[in-house]
């Protein structure tokens, strides 16, 4: 019992700097990586990211890391590995065997710091398994990536890790609201790094935005490293969570960018000049023609955006009859002109009276 | 004696007495008991149901049941008034000096009110708010109708130094809020929220006439009482909410008070067509300019020098913060993210169901956070505890296996992820992260 008590206390008060949790979301969209084949092959990118992970772990003994792959149709844990699923007993057994084999070959290397070797092992093994289980049909089915799912899992994991770290007080406040966490900077410093290669994520708009706001409430910055493509939502997400958004022009220098821009955690960033975004595109796409609008029309019931008032003023999403207000009304007619017209009309009527006679 | 027995029974079921009492006593049949009479004897529940089992696990189960109770909401997507106009009326009469809530009712109300304001604008980014105080028989404007949360909170904080005194007047407060809500557009909601500590109101005229006027103006009134039920408050809420009496509640303690207060940050349900007229609003979506390396310029909203800002998409004048109305051309300026913030009210996440042991073997760890679940074999060792929990488990609120399943993707999650997903994230990790199986499963269901 005494021993247990002792360890608890050691964990409770941290002498060193506060540990940080780095959560990497790796976009493994096969289509996008195929396009990058000549400039930055996938294997090279992984090697660079592993160096970055090692650097993060070397900064502080208590630092943690987690990696998740956002694949074409699912998001998969790379590190830490999910506990084996009892339903697919055979599968996991072979997996364990494989791991054991690689374990013995790789981990026995005395010149390597053991945590580095462990992560490398697990990550590469999971990646191989992921690539092996991806069928051609899977790749053909979609050209996108499951970014929203990966973000959701990342935030759930961070939430749980934060609760576990605080432990006390977790019972009273399961969800740290903006007010609660404003004063205390202590506790686990978590951040998400999205290594993104895919372009359009339009159909995941709502879940991605939900995760962005959740990250903002947890005060978790969502750093974006864009290797290819351009996603407005991720740009907005980085801006909302006060994180770094970098679009690389020179892909060979990816490690340099990782080290310089993304290694410092939130506490360190306060003292650094971090890269900022020049212009953030906050314009919205209308629901009717998918065109980007500056001034739009919004349905007050379902908040759908339209570029022009929909036909018959009926909302296309919720089918409500909408009142148009003053929109489209002609400007007031100047009375002077009316008078002239009246005179003209009078003249006309005087002329018109004989008309029936003529008829 | 029989009275106390009945109450003992109630806490046995693991039901949270606050929950049912919050809805008011008028609907109850049989023994009439009011909210403030209920005392929750948490120790009795623990001793009775845990028996000789460990109290820790019992406390854990009780905590879970409390959390889950809060989550169990109606998830049918209802039409809600997303664009809100709310007047917050705070009682600042002699009754608020009482110290039954620490430090005093007055200070606690101000603290919770500032939390409420932050949360209100987080949940309803394109809404407006005003604050009125009831002191010395008159209604006092604390903060006029506006959409900036920091302005409201600053003005509210000034009230901390002022002593609560005199009698409150509900009628004066309501008439003033009617005046505030008079100019608000018809497509938004018109709401009044009253935090009322006193058990009386000293009014200059006929209160019932005011109620009729409120009804005519389509204003809905919600009241959180701090002491006891007051008949006029109940009538006021009922009449202005189409006969629904759920909007009047009395807080039993400070936790309950906060809970009731925060519940009102959710946009209200639209009941009738008259309550909100749907209309098409013209809005501008400006792009942000970061003034890095450029000369600073004045913003039109505060006349202050600042570097960054947003240019109005119609008249190109610079405003420094959004959402706001362009002071030059009157166009409502928002970011598309502000609209996205309200989407989760329109597409709520379904409640997750508790998983029985029979089904629990499918998973060993939470799908979202990978924390391991309790195994059945291990759980059987602790059978005594489980027997104790049965009473709470039977209510289908707490899962006996510690697993909760999403009805759509049927993945299992832990209680922490359940709470987090429903209160903060509004996403299901399972549904979002695996689209492979969907086609196959639909085939399975069809077959």
C-alpha cells in the first residue's frame, strides 16, 4: 500500500515542465499520395514524421504521442495499437506473432532509445497492416479521406487523457468549459497535428466543424501541415483554434518545417513568433449552386445559405415558406414624375374621350 | 413516518429527486410535495444498495447515472428558434442577500449569469441579449440589447459592488423587457429569463394585464426560482408558453441552480407558427484581412486603431470583430463558422444505449479513446457489487458493463466519451470513422 501511495504522489506533482500530448493525424489517402510520388514518397514522409515524433519525445520525458491514420474509408489507430478484437481472434493472433518477430529483431538494438524503437515498430507494423487490408475496391470507391472520424477520435482520446491526467476534480467537471480552463495552464498540454494531402472535404463539413468547436472548447490547437491540395475547412479550423497552418511549397524540406513550426507546444509558442495566415477565407458556399458568396441569404429556420432568394421563397432544405422582407422592392417613385405622368394622363383622357366616338 | 418511507423508496430507485421536482409539483398526483421539501439522502442510497460492497464503486455508479440522466434528451430534430433575443432579468431585491447559497444568492447569481452569457453566445452566436435588474421596486437597465458577450459581462461585474435592496417588481421588469423586445425582428425568438429569489412582487398595476400583453407580443417567459414556488410566476410561465409549465423551476441547491440556469442556453423549441416567422435574411460573409506589415486603420465599430479586421462585403468599411452589424450599411456580418456552430441543434446526436453483458463481449476497449473495458470474468468476481448496482441498472440508464452503444454504428464507448460526444463534440466517432461496412450492413438488414 505504501508503495502505491508513493507512486501516486510522484505522478501527482510534476517537477519538470508540463508534459504535452502530440496527436498526429496522418492522411493516408492513396490517391493523393500517388500524386506526390515523385516529390515526396510516402515512405520518406513517414521517416520524416518518425524523426519528428522522436524529437517530441526527447523534449520531455513525460511527453506522450498518439498517431491515427485517416484512410480512404476509415480511420485507423497506428499508435497506441488498439487492444485486439475478440471477434477476429485469428487475425489478432497472427498480428501478435508478427509483432513479436519484429519486436525481437528491432528492439534488441542496443544503440536505440527504447521508446523510439517501440513507436517505430508499432507504427510501421500498423501501417503495413493497413495497406495490406486495403483492397482495390476500397480505393476505387472514394478519393477522399475520413478526416472527420479521425478528428473525433483524436478529441475523444485527448479528453480522456486530460481526465486521466487531472484525475481529481474530473468527477466534478467532466467537460472543461471555456470559463473553467481559462485560468489554469497546468495539466496536460495537448495538440493535434494534421498532416493533410487530400483536397475537398465538403461532404464532411458539419462533423469537421463540430470537432473544430470541440477543440476550441478544450483549448486544443489543430495544427495543419498541408502537403498538397487546399481545404478551406482545415484553414478555418486552424484559425478558430489559434493553431499553425502551413501550406508547403517545397516538399523536400518537410522535416525542417515540422521541427521549426510544429515542435513547440502551446506554452512555448507564447514566447515565439509563430507562422500566421495572411488571409483566411471565411466566405461561405451557397447550398443551391455551390458557388462562393460574399453576400448571401440565410434561412432563419435551418440556416441554409442561398446566393439568390430561392424560387417562390421556399427554403430548399427545410421547405419552409419564407418571408422576403424588403428585398427586391423597387425604390420609391419620385412624386414629381408622377405629377407629370398625371398631367400626361389627363391630356390622354381628354384625348381618350372621343375615342369611343371614333370606335 | 409514512412520509419519510415514501421518500426513502424514491432514492432507492436511483432516480434523482431533483429531476422530477424541477418540473414543478402541480402535475403530481397523490401526495403533494413541493420542490424545496425534497431532501436527497445520498448516504441512504449508498448504504442500502451497496450493502457490504465497496462504496467507491457505488459512488461511481451513482455518478454515471447522474451524468447519463443529464444526457438523456429528446433527440428528435425539432424546429428551434436559432436566432434568439433574450432579456435576462436578475432579482436584486432584499431576498438576494440571503446566504442559503454561498457566498450570497446575489453573488452566486452574478457568477452563474456571466457563465450563462458566455455559454449562451457560444451556443447561439447570432443571437442577442439584454440584462435588467430588479431593485428597490424599479427595473434597472444593466446592459442593453447587444451581441457582444464581453460587454455584457463587464457591465454585470459592476453590479457586484452594489447592495441588493428593496422589493422586486416583476411587472416593471417585464414591461421594460417588452420595450426592449419591441423592435426585434419577427424571425427571431423573444424570450425573458427571470432569476427570482423573492417570494413576493410589489407591482404598480395589474400583473394579469401585463401577462396578456406579453402573450400578445409572443414573448416567452422562463423563471428559475431560488426559494419556493410562487403562484404568479407559475401562471406567468404557463400562459406565455402555450400552457407548458416546464419553464418554471425552483432550484434546491447551488448545483441544481447552475444546471437549471445552463439548460436555458439551448435554443427553445418552436411550438406554433406564430412563434417565429420564417424569413430570408440578407447576410454578408466578409473575409479576414490580417494587417501584418500594413498600416493600421480605424474600425467603424469602436473607432479604434487596429491592424486586422473584416471588410464589410457591401460597403467595404472595416469592423474589428464578428458577428456584428455593419454600422455603415446595416448589413449583418457573420462568418460561415458562426452558422456552423448552430448546426448541432438542428442535427442532434442520438442517445447511446446501455449495453448488457450479453452484448458486451463484442468489445474490449472503447472505440473512441481505446481505454479498456471491464471484462465479464473479472466483473463476476465482484458479483456482490453488481447485485448492489442492479437497482440502478434496471432503470436502463447506467450500463452494467460500462459500455454504451451508438444505435447507428453499434460501436461501444465508455461513459467519458459518451458525455464528451453528447455535450461537447456532437459527433459519433464510430459513424464518422468507418464508412466501409455501411453498404454491407444495409444488405444484411435487408436479408
